[in-house]
């Protein structure tokens, strides 16, 4: 098993923007408006169902600390390849990750790739354990990041709460550069940018307005967004949420 610890020199140039850090502090006031369940179904242009997506956020307690519990699930097919993601996380009222489990899989024709990531706060560090299972074998790795270097950090789970807040406000502020984990669980910058607002045809009991935006890791090739759907950039999920 590999184990590595990020030093201060390695993180000193990786900082979230001032605007992003301030937004996290301001966003805490709106978290109570984000406690609901939401779901959608993705379909092809021909109407064939491709998969489903759901997110729920509820109040919870973690080691006697009041917090939020997030469940997110996405399962479907892309180019006839089954794939899915599930996230279960405890998030503090300051939008800090207390503990998070992230599972992803892709079932290719000749092999299945299965990735599990466990994140937990331990003392003054954020500990990330990775287990990647492929036909060739199982790879494990542990990374440790000092909490002092993670101001403005957003995980996959806390990302969903930020997106709900931005969706409710119907705006993505400028200069939104957060810290996040990239595909290799290394620390990286994640830039949030808005797309135009558009209506999306969904079948549901309530009137739904879609608010689309994209996020991506700094340095990754940028994908396009036509305003009808939020796109996927470098592994970080854009999303569509119900706006009341």
C-alpha cells in the first residue's frame, strides 16, 4: 500500500480564490434550504431511458456533532457501458467533510473497473484512502492533507450542497475557484462557471426550472455546455436541481 503526505511546500501554491472562500462562509446561511430529496431520469434523443440520478440531504449527527447527511446515486449506461456512482457523506454546518464514502464503477466488455474512496477528518489532517480494483489486481493508496492547507476545499459531496445553493440563487458568482481532489485524489483547483439558464423537459408534479453550470479542474481540457444540460468535466459533476 502506498502512503503519502502533502507537505506545506507542495500545497502553498494551491489555494482557493478569496471569492470562493467567502462564498462558503456566506452559503452556510442557506443550507437549511437545501434539505430535500431530488431525482431525475436521463433519456436519449430517441426516448430510451439511459439511467437515473438522485440526491437527498437530511439533518444528522456525527460523533455528537450536528451535521448533514448526503446520499447521491447515479446509475446508467454511456455508449452501452454500465456505470455508476454512489456517495454517502457527513458534512458539517461549515461545509467541511467529516466523513465521505465514494464508490464508482464502470463495467467494460472485458473488465470491470471499481474505485472506492474513503475520506475522513483525523485530528489536523484529512485522510484519503483509495482502493481501485481491476482485472490486473487491487491497488490501495493512502494520502494525507493538512487541514491548514484546505481552506476552500470542496469534495464531491459538499459540491452538491454548493450547487443547490447556487441554483437557488440562480447565479454562479465570478472567480469561483475552489480546492478539490482530482481523478487521482491529488489536490487540485476546481473552477465553477455558469451556463445560460434554460428549461428542461422533465416529468414531475412540480414546475421545474433547470439551472445549469459547469465545474472543472484547473488545467483540464474544457468541455462545452449548450445550456440544456450540465456537462461533466474531469470527473467533477455538474447537475440540474429543482429551484423553488
